[in-house]
C-alpha cells in the first residue's frame, strides 16, 4: 500500500478513536445505577441508535453481505432472523423487564423464580453466550487492522482494547451508550457511502434498496434477471430462486432460531433497561430496528451488486460464455483484483493454461463435464473467494477515493468495538452484580460493588484481547452455539416468567437445563464434543442430520424442549408463592398503584 | 383507585387480556410475512414481481424487515392508547 494512503487510513481511524476517548472522559460514572443502566436516563431514540450499534457486530458489517451473496435467496434467513427477533423483544420481553426495573437479566430470573440456583444457571448461560460472541468481535478488529490497514494485528488489537478500556471501565453503561451512538454514525456512514456509489455505477440509481430491483445502467434488463441468467450460464443456481442454498426446512428453522436467539441475547436486552419509562422501551425497540434496517436492507443490495460486478469484470461478453474472448485475460486484471489477490482473500489459477480466467460451478458435474468437453475448461479458475471481500473491496471496485477505504476500516472497527463493549458490560455485571453481590457477598457496599464491576470489566477485556490474539480454531462454530443457547435457555424462561404466572422455580430450572443440554448435545454430536472435530459422533452433513436439521438451525427445537420440560415439571411441583404471583402482576402493568 | 377494592384487579385483568390479543394479532402478521410469504410461499410468489424484484425474494430480503418495523411501532402506539384507556399510563 502506498505511504500516503496508509497515512490517510490511520488518520481516519485515529480520529474516530480520539472521539471515543473524548466521550469516555465526559461520561464518567459514580453510581452502580449509572454503571449498569446509565441511570435509566437515555432518550429512547438515542437508545435505539446505541442498541443498533450494540447489536450490529463485526459479522454484520464485514461478513453478512458476502454471506447473502453466497447463499442468494436463502440468505434472507439471516436478514429476517436478525431483525425479526426485535419484534419478539419489543412485544414479549423489553417492556416487562424494564418494568421489573433491576440491573441484569439473571437478576430477573433469580427474583421471579425465587431461586439463587436459577440465577446462577442464567449467569452460566449468559457467560457462555457473551464470551463466545466477544471472540468474534476481536477477530473483526483483527481483520480491519491487518487486512485493510496493514497494521500488525497485535498493535491493532491492543490499541482497540485500550480505547474500550477507557470508556467501558470508567464510563460503564453510560460511557458505552454515548460511544455506541458515535460508533453507529461512523458505521452506517462507512457502509452506505460505498453502497450508494456501487448502486449508481451498476444501476444508475443512488438508493441501493431500489437499485437492487432496478435495471442495469444503460439497459432495459433488470439487474436480478441478468444476475440469475449469468449464474445459470455458469452452472450455478439462480440467485433469486428458492431452491438454491439451504433446504426450505432449514431456512425456516434457522430463521426462527435466529429470531428467538436475538430476542434472548442478554447484552441487547439490558439496553432496554436504560430508558426512563416502559413506553420508551417499546418505542425504543422500534427505533433500534429502524437504525438496524438501514444497514440490513442495504446489505442484500451490496451482496448482489458486488457479485454482479465480479461476474461483469470476469466475463467480457455474457452472450458468448465459453468462447475464449468472452473471458477476462489474466494480464488485464483490474488493480483491485491484484491488490486483494495479495491479501490471500482472492485467488486465481490458470488451470487450463489459456491465459484467461474461467469462473464457473465445477461442483455441478453435468455442467463441468460439458464445459470440459466443449470449451476445454479444467476447473474453476477463481480458486479463492473469501466472502468478506464483498464488503472490504467495495470502495475500490466502485472506484471511490482512498479516504473511503479508510472509512470502511473505521466502520468495521466501530462495529466490532461497540458490540464488544456491550458484551463486556453484560459479562462484568453478571460477575459483580449477580455472582458477587447476589450470591457470595450480599452485604457488599455500593462502592465495593462498583470497584468489583470495574475490575471484572478490566479482566473481561484482557480475556477478550487474549482470545483475539490466540483465537480458538472453533470460533465460527461457537457463534452458532451462542444463538442456539440464547434461543433454548434464556428466551423461553424469560417469556414464561412474564406470561405464565404459575411457572415455578422447579419448572424454570429444569427447562433452562433441558434447553441447554438438548442444544449442546445436538451441536456436539455433529461438530464434536466441545468442538473437537475428532470427538464428533456423526458426520456433519444433511444425510446424518436428524430430520435433515442443520445443527445451526437447532435453537428453536431446544426452545421447544425447554417449554415442554418447564410445563411438565411445573405441573407436578408446588406453584410459586403468592408474592411472586403479585410480582408477575405488577410487571405486566406500566404504572402500579 | 384504592378505595374501590376489586376494581383495579378487574381492570388489570382486562388490560392484560387486551394486551395479549394485540400481541397475538401482531405476531400473526409477523409469522405470516416473515415465515409464510418469505419462506413457505416464496417459490410461487417469485412468479410475480415488484419492480425488478421477484416477489418472494423481495419479501425475504426487504419486505419482511419493513413489516417488522411497522409491527413494532404499531404495537408501541396501540399500547400507549391502551395504557391511557386503563389509566396505567406513566406520567
């Protein structure tokens, strides 16, 4: 990378860091209420924006568009799963948990089910979910620094951790909230600017959501029609057709599992504890989804347009696929292809030594045979196509000025840090508030609890940093487990706690454990015990999956197991005491007399 | 409200029943669009189009998200109204 580009990149990222540090100095906290829930004084629109940043992780920013581009129609499972969960959160959880008015999710479970055991089980679920999630964020920080900025990973991670340390340890929820608002602005600007330009380049329409349904610039052909046709001509499935990607059953189950999992994520739920009123919690969920939807409706456009752009670059004449001069010559590669080739995210190999790049679906045996016989193709010559490149290379593909590339790096880092900070708060409050104050040292002073919260926050940052530098090989697999666990353990139990007055301690504990065990057992059967592949009992493919259910889509089944066990156990054990039933009554009504 | 004994309890029961009905209606739309139109019926719907989008594809990657957004804001508005009717609106 050129020296001047490097300076601009570091300047842009440095400026965003300076902004976050400035917020950290301004938003220091002095009480546990400020540290855990920002004193319940956050405006609902501002909280919506902070929730959007809290929720949209490095994966949403860097990887999602590429994932959708790879899956086509069925990629909608991720878009709907990760947005539809907000409907469940707004209707079934947020207002009632806000009315309860305490600091953490395990605290609600402990009080509602009058049981320290239930609270500890909830803490365990929360820690597994949140720590797995943090690993993914640290990896995102690493990608942004080492792949885009070409800064050594260690330097990048340590500077990121230092900034989070400043605003999370000293500012708690208050510092995190205001930083997340700034990070949302950086992130959404960095995502939409390249998207608008690529939409103009390809469709002549500046709004990506409309451009995706529009025609190719200077032609009457719709973008999606041309994309479908070209993919079919190369032996792939149509982009928009329902029979590509995953099966309908798995798409259905994955969508519900992600929805329930999203609604059960503790670090998102606690964001709704920060608004002043119950009606603010309802409205704030709508604003959160509004700010999320700006990115989530742009992502499919980015995915399809970047795919189209890649095909359009590789294929010079769409009507004559198979003829030599219809395919790009190696020596004519545009600069961005060469540059991304050097990072290892994009790779070509001239298998039939004709000096041109033939990209097609070599796994489609019939098509591959035909291509070999008729055209002399010896295998797809696009050998590496990392999905992340769809977002990362976008500015260069669209021919944007160099500072936009820096912006994408800053956006990726903002997405990762904002989510990491929310998770770190969930982790530290579970330790200091639920375990220390709730179980081991109930007589601890507020000052002592604050100190414990700050120390556990600092420890969690160090742990996250360590895992970012030494990522466990199974990081990507574990994220599926995080969603599965949130779906199977926390969501059903929280919901029953509000909507079923007679649900008792025994039912809740048995249900959470059942959801946890069933989900872990299914995932471990195919992915290996604790993700050691050699300990898998069955091969991880559709022939061996129970009823063809992908382990990643299993969360909803775990949730059903939780519900079933909860009901059965609650029926045969003593109902909850009267004061608990009164508590449920009071949680259901915004203003108690 | 405290002088009329059973009155608040009855009101609250009614308030909760109405809330459950509103939730059920919202979740029906949520499931019908998010799981029905976008997944189960997406294949046949793809024979129709909205702009250059096949309709099923549009629901799965755009329309469902807009629908979710409308549902949440509708629920927030409807519940504010209900809170006022039953005098449980926060000051």
